[in-house]
C-alpha cells in the first residue's frame, strides 16, 4: 500500500497555484512601517507576484 503525500502547511499558507499552473506569492515589506514609505512604493508592494526561483521545489511541497 502506498502512502499519500502530505501538503507542507507552511508552504500552502504562502503560495498559491493558478489555473494555468503558475505559482504566486504575496510581495514582501507591505505590512509594517508604512508611514515612512512613499505611496508609489506602497502600491508597488501590494498584491501578488509570480514565483520565478525554486518553482519545482515549491510545487512538490504543495503536492502538485
């Protein structure tokens, strides 16, 4: 009998797979100390971004 592979929960909270199979993550530095950052800088870090490095490793941790 083969065992099912478990999803790594910390990875599942940080990354998402789109319908086309791309990996996306939330951009860093958009959470704290926002008063000293300019508006354009705050807008630049909001939202999601595509993962470029270690894509294969992350997908394996997600069980995809």
